[in-house]
C-alpha cells in the first residue's frame, strides 16, 4: 500500500509571533533595535540587538552571522564538512585527526550522553538518516523498513564508542598511522585524534549545535558591549539584557498543534529557552506522525510527547544556550519519566505537552506564563529536587 505523505517544517509562524513581540517590546524611544535574519542549521535564525549606535549593531550582527555560517559549514551532518569526513573515517575504521574545537564538542557531548543514560546521543546519525531527515526536503519520506531500523539500533551506535586523545608525534599513535585521515575544515589545525570502537557510529550534532551557537553568539555580543540582544535559532532562544528600561524580552511559546502561540513568558538577562517538539521536522504517512527526535532505545520517533520546553537560568560558565538545547531532548524522549532527568539536570522550569495534549508545568514556570487560550486543565507540579551534576 502506498503511503500518503505530507512534509512539514513549522518554522515561520513561531518567528512571526516573536517578531510581533519584539515590536511591542521596542516601542519606546530608546536605543535602536536592529534585527537581521538568516537560514542556517536547517532553520530560520533571528538576531536582534539593541544599541545606541546602529552601525555598530549591524557590524556585530554581521560578525555573529559569519560565526553561525562557519559552524553550519564545519559541522553539517550530511553535506561535505569536517563532520562528514569524521563520519566516513569512523565507518571505514580509520582514525581521524580533528580540530581542538570538534574534540572539545565531542568530549562535552559524551558527558551529556552519560548523564542522560543515552537518551541524548549524537552518535545515532545513521538512524536519523534512515528516517530520511538528512535532507532539506523530506516531502517524499516514508517510514523505513522496521527490520532495517532494528538492525541499526541493535548495533548500538553511541558517542560513547569514541576515544578522543591529544594529537602527539608518537609514531605508535593511531593518528600517526598511514590510514589516518584529516577531518578538519579549511584553515583548521589538527589537535586531537578520534577513534571509534563501533563503525556504526555516525555523528549528528543537530541536538547540540544550535545551543552551542547561541553561546558563541552571546560571547560576541558581550565582547562588543552590546546593550541587549535576543538570539533566536529556530526557537532556541537566549536573552541578554532587556529591550528597554521597563520590560524584559517576551517570548511566545509555539502551540504544537495550532498556528498560534500557546503562551507568552518573559525571558530575563542571561536566560535561555529550548523546546523539543514533534511539530518542527516531521512527515505524515497513513495518518501517523513521524518526527526527527529518534529514541536511541527503539530506533523510532518518540511517541509520548508533543513538545517539551525548558528554561535554563544563567550559567556561570556562559553555557546557558547549550544546556537549553541539549537538555530538552532527553526530557522529551523520557516521556512520563521526565522528572527524573529534570532533577538530574537541575531543571526547575519546564513545560510538557503530552501526546494527548494534556499540559504539565512546574510551578516556577507557571508563575511566569501568560496563556493565550488557557487550556481546559493544567497540572502544576513542584519542580524536582535538583541532583548534584549537570544543573542550572
């Protein structure tokens, strides 16, 4: 039986609502609000800065845009990049020389893999590709052969299989051998050696890179002493300062099933918000929704949630954006078990829209929210007690 297929990428509507909120926030006669847009990481990006000097603001936005474009080129999961060269080396069983930045990203991502019990795992790129999400247009997608999914899942691809060591001149080093390859971008210098015990590992940094990019953009904003900024990468948003003297930034949360906001909340200096949802990259086949958030345990898209949103408080290490991007994934995939992982990551402000549309929100976040069309029932819960470890 041929499947009826419809592909969706719901990007524009949430950003339109955000733009309206920006306009409301900027209505006073204060320093100039300048906004630019671009398309990277497979999504629309809105960069908004507030500064007394419009020319200075535009130059900072241009620098941020160049940095985002660099990250997009360097770590693309399927177009030629340093990452695809690394994946090819892993598949062939070859060691790879990588840059210091990529080595640091991989080591850091491995920590999140461990902390999430493997729910967050960028090593399952081959599963994401098998589901057809390694392309810009997935209008022809259909569910893959379940046997193929099971076979790949049972090979247990995971970032945990990687060994990352400093690059040394030792002739016994794996990266000193003739089969070692360079997995670096133009003008990069090799700094580390990557090997894998599992050739099924294929790295896809889609659940990490937007948050990393948020923090890179924030570093540029701080370095140039911009008064305030809002960095929005496909709904992963980081706030710096506030748009005027009287109010913070205000963010619209996209309704996962309607072309309108679910709620609005203020976002304060240094905070970031991240949402994982089944409405962002998905296709329909025979009335079923298949999305890009693949559960490593099953090899199939997770089914217990429509959306999961976290607000991360300012981090002393300025990795707020990264945490907002990464942490929403294991909480989305965990389904009803999300409080355990919220406690592990120190998340106290969370909003869950379950598969049946029921809403659960933690009390600290509920206090901030202004519902656009109040749901019939909202379950408000105390935030899980944070555990020692990766917290906000």
